[in-house]
C-alpha cells in the first residue's frame, strides 16, 4: 500500500496566504535569510515532520511506530548536522545529513 500524498498544514496555510510565496518556497526552494530562531524552529519542525512520516510509514507497513527516543535521537542528529554545516548557514545540508542518518537507523 502506498502512503498518501505528503502535504502539511503549513504548506496549505502558506498557499492560502500567498500562492506566489508558496511557489517561491516550495517549488523554487527559495527561503528567508536564516536566523537563530528560524534555524531552531526549522530543526524542530523537521524533527516533528520526520516523526510524523516515520509513524505513518510504520502504520502503512505494519511495523512498530517510532518512540520518543527515536524522535530525540533524530533531533540530536539534526542539531549536530546543523552545527557541522556552520550553525545557521546551510540548513538544507544539515537536514539532508540528518535525514540520511535517520533513514539508516530506522
């Protein structure tokens, strides 16, 4: 069974507020200049997004869902990857590195 389309409330909210902004962020991959608060919020959002997907995928596949420890471990890997990427500089590289690590440990 294939998992449903991957869309979040945030994406729907962004589109309803400004379709052009949504296009620039989601399709073109452009974003705001990073700040500490934005980077921290982004990491938290990424960790929760990963957790939701991992939970959904486990449900679809009939596996045990991830626990809070898996979420905490993913968050730590994401934070460490962000630091290695230069703090708040390249958040995308940090997310990719943490995502790769998360995929290997599931």
